[in-house]
C-alpha cells in the first residue's frame, strides 16, 4: 500500500522547527494532556505527523533518523500506514522509547518533550537513559508540532450534559463526599483529577469532546471537605449543568488550571502518577505543595459498578444485541452476493444501532475487517484500505455502542460462503478458550493475569497463540477501555494484570487467533464479576456472568472438538440469547436468531 507523501513533508517541517528551537530531537506520544487513550482531533499529533491511526504508539524524531513504537496489536497496521523509509518500526514491550534513546542519542544532544503529554516516570526513564549518553531531556514550553501543524483543529466547544442520578446510581455530592473521606484517611488536603473519565464519573456529567468516549475537556480538584474546583471552558456549561453541579463546585477557566496548582503551599495533594502528566506534579511542587503519588480514588470505585449501572448495562446489551442480530443476518444474506465492502458493512451496522433511537456514539472506531485485514487485531478501515467482502473469507466485526445507560463492545466472525476446515478448527479453539474463561470460578482477590491462560490453553495445545490481552475493563457510559482491571499476561500489550478482580467489575472476554495474510478470529463478550456460592467453600469465590447477548456463528464450530461441558455452556448461552432477544425482533430476523441459537 503506498504511503502518502504528506507525512514525509511533515517530518521535514518538524525537523526544521526543532533545529530552530535548538533541539536535536523530540518525543511524540499519542496521548493528550489527560493521558487519554482516545484523544480529541486537536491532540492527534502522532497521526498527523506519521499517518499512524492506532490507539497506542509513540514516535521519536532525531535529526537523521526516526522511530515509531507500537505493540503487537499494530504490527501489520503500522507498516501499512507509516513509511519504513521515514521511521524504524520498534516493537514494545520488547523495546522502549527510553531504551532506544539510550542507544541512538549522541553526547551533547538535547531531546525535547512536552511535559503535558508524559508521566513523571516516563520523563524519569528518558532522562536517565539520555544522561547515560551525556545527552539531555528538555521540557518545551510549547509543542513544536503545533508550530508546524498549520490547520490544527481547535478543541471541541461542545457543552456538557448531566448524567442523571437514576442512571448513575449515586449523586455527585455523595461521590465527592466519599472522595473527601478518602483524602482524610490519606491525611491529604486535595486530589487532582486529570483523567477525563474520572471527572465525568465524579461529577455525573458527560461530554462529546473526544470521539467515542463521552467526556469533556476539563480538570478537577476535589478537596477534603468535598468541595470541588472545576476547570472547563465557560461556554461548555449550560444552566442545567450549572444547577446540577451546585454551589459546592466552583467553576474556573480551563486555562487557569496550571496557575491554580501553584497555590497549595504547605499542603498535601494527591496526583496519580499514571494519570497525571509530569507538568501537574511540577507545578504543584513549584508552588510548595507535597505531591502524594497515589492512585486517583475514582479509578477503583468507578470500576466496581453499582446496581443502577449494572441494570443500565443489561438494558443496553439487549438493545445492542438486537441490532447485532439484524446486522449479522444482513451479512449472511447480502455479503456473499458481492458488492459489499468493509466500509459499507460498518455503515450498515451503524444504521441498525442508530435505529434504536438511543445511540449516542460508537464506543470506538468499528473494526470491520475481511480476509487478511482481520489478521490485524486493531485494523481500522479507511477509504484507502477499504476491501471488498468476498466469498471464501472470514469477516470480523468488532464494534460497540455508547448509550446513556451503558457502553457495549462485541466481536463476531462470519464466514462469507464456505469456511475451510482450518478456519473452523481455529474458530472452535478460540471458542473453547472463550468458554474456559467464561466458566472460570476463582477466589476473591485473584488477579486478572492469573486467568489469562485459561483462554489460551486450547490454542497453546496445538502451538498457537494471540498477541494481545484477553480482557479489558469497560465503563458505564464512559471509556470502552477502563482500568484498573484487565486480563493479560506480562508479555502481552497491557502488561501484567496486577489488579485483583472484585464483584461488580465488568471486563471483556476476547481470545482470538490471527493468520497473517489470510484471516482473523476473535470472539468477544462482556462479562460481570459476581459472587459464586459454593457449598463447603472456605473462601469467598467469584465467577463471571456473560452480559453480551448475540449468537456465536454455529457454522464455524466443530462440535466434536467441544467437551460436554463446553457444549452445555454454548447451548445454555444460546438459549438465553434467544429468550431475551426474540421479543425484540420480528419476521425473518427473529427466525434467523432462533435458527442460530438452536442447540448443538
């Protein structure tokens, strides 16, 4: 696939700007000043510079060479989108930005970084690596990419909306009071909330400033008495939102945030080392504050869903599942005829979700991938890459919806025409792994990483594997990728999943298999961690309830490879899918659902 000449031109422009600023290099992360995974258009500096469209990556530009760092999910995508003549492709976690700089930088060089786009640990790692080469890491006061990105979009001016208490399950005042109690326990005076989903959750507000994630560009500081300072552009606050926030939330211009941080002399202020950028801690310390590097107190509380959030997600799962059934029926009926593409399929699925009348947004850019594109786990279809859906291929669709009562994420695979015996074997092994995790029972306090191998075992037994984590947390009308819980092994993207799983957490269950150049397979449902009553147990036990409701394609299943227990799970799951979704459908769609959910 030819690469656009524009990134090469932009790389040259950046190098000229760096030279003018007396810098020998610059580090370009994908994130924004909130350490977000998905960022607003104004912050898409990495994509603008390199052409890379993934959701995780970093580039380093030196005067005579450059590199782009991506994990195993983007091995194929980065090569399609980024010129190998301009950038060396560096895999992570096998290598790192700091490690590369420690090898490639020369003595006396000054490498720039934007302190609003890196954590303190990242800064420390790069500083140490460069010091070992007698080179220097230099904070810039203005990002040099912004100087050469002449048509850079402005931040979104969209207004905030209220997430009503009935859907949120708890008032903002109650949430802020609990945060205040936590601060008192830490002997802290205040906490800086810079993660956008933490602010949205704590204040029961949502926004549309970032595609796919209903958050608003803002910062918040919550004090030990529960009172809060919110830094947000004034035009984003409607009278309804102002009334909802109440007198205990003081409003400030977003631009006033950095200056405000210098006013905590002698106070103990919490700033999450993973979620607060280096500039925040630097400003606090410059003003005489003691920075406590503790985790944002919202993170764990937000991850453990309350009954209203769980009920909302169940309702969203029914709505979304019915839309998915209509779509998969359409795929089976129309795609073998020809004339359909990855983009037309994604548009068709969007139309079914929009027909619910309740869709706010997709929860991420739909992965609509046919044939070889399916082998790239995070493939993103564009006008340039758009492929025809043709017989003999597997079509993979990974998508989700943002509804006010819940965030969904589901992956299904459909054969276009007759699948090969190998495709069916691999699909069945992925299904076995999916069932292995879905049926897991484990002690309370088990780490997500302890469960990862359950989903891989059927693939490992025949010498196969997949290069991504098995599960991520999911928000309640918030981020589709929500921490701190996840299911992953240390050598896969996301790293070791060291957070204990707790009742009320939601995660994905998504093992896969990818054959480069041919096809990809992934089966993804969302699950809820729930207590398990076991007679005679001497420990509190947990298990998973599967929340997603949608058939798993039966023509791809080799029934003989399933154990009796696996077959029982599949038949029980399909029986529940049919029972819940059949009343939501009619005519041919309903008939198709019942056929797909028949016992195996």
